[in-house]
C-alpha cells in the first residue's frame, strides 16, 4: 500500500481510541502523535529506504486497528 493511501485510511480513524495499543516494538501511548510524526518523517525522507521501518510500524498499527474494529463489531 502506498503511503498516501495508508495516510488517508489512518486519518479516517478516531485515533484517540487506540492510545496504548501494543505493537511488536513497544506500545503506542499517543496514537494521534504517533501517526502524525511517522507520516511527517516519511514524507520528509521520501524515497530513502533507510526509513522503511517507520512505514512498517504505521502499517502494523493500521492492521491492528482494523482488527480491533472488526472485533468490536
């Protein structure tokens, strides 16, 4: 998934309800700040493969958020 599409999907979520979400590499304490800073960092370093870990963390967060929503409904 391209960053623009992931960004759009993430910004459609009510990010405040995902505070404290556990990821493989630690917990997301402030989901809104996590998403915003990761996206800004990726956009500032577009095309630099060194920063792919930030994209991977965003994607993991989104996949867990989707799962969380599915389990609630």
